[in-house]
């Protein structure tokens, strides 16, 4: 299945509104699980690691995603992170983010998400049937 990135974000927002469970996996190989050292090369993301996708929202032209590391630590440090100055009062009032650098939850824009993540899993519980749609991110 080939979906243009703008349509893919809208689809993720639809899944979010439906209450689907979503996760994303980062590129690379996880070498941090055993060492518990902080990754620096991916702006705080752990390579080869799965993250929960908590929320997708478009606000003032920004496609934002709330993501959580299940370890509860090692947060994204790029644009839209907890301490980023892109958060205006108006956007904060609309999104109502919780900024806590120690909870593993962070925000990032969809553009950065597709740069650093290699896959997305969506789980829709519907009459206890499993539904799968296979696809992949194409790096052009």
C-alpha cells in the first residue's frame, strides 16, 4: 500500500480518534537496553526501539505526535520536545501538553517522525478480529 505522507498522517489521526492502539519503531539496532546509557546520535531516541503513539493532532498547520518511550525515559530532544521554544501559548492552550522531561513522553512533528521511525503498528480491537495492513516507509 502506497500512501502519501500527508494522507498517512491523516490516517493516523483517524486511528487515534477511533481509539486504536498505535506504536512506532525507530531505525537502527538497540544497543542501549542492556547498558541503559543515553543515546545521543538520534536526538535522544533509542535505535531499534518501539514507542507508543499516544496522540496525533494538527494544530495551526503543525502535524504533531505525542509519543512515549515505554521505559519512561530517554526522550526526543529535537523540535517540539518538552523544552522547545516552538510551543507558543496559543498552541499550548489548544494541545494541553504535559511537559515532564523524566516521564518518557514527548512531542515531535510528523516530518521528524518519518525521518527517525521505520514502521508503525496499528491495533484496532473490533469483535476480537485481527486486521492487518502491510506497508512500509519509502525513503525517496
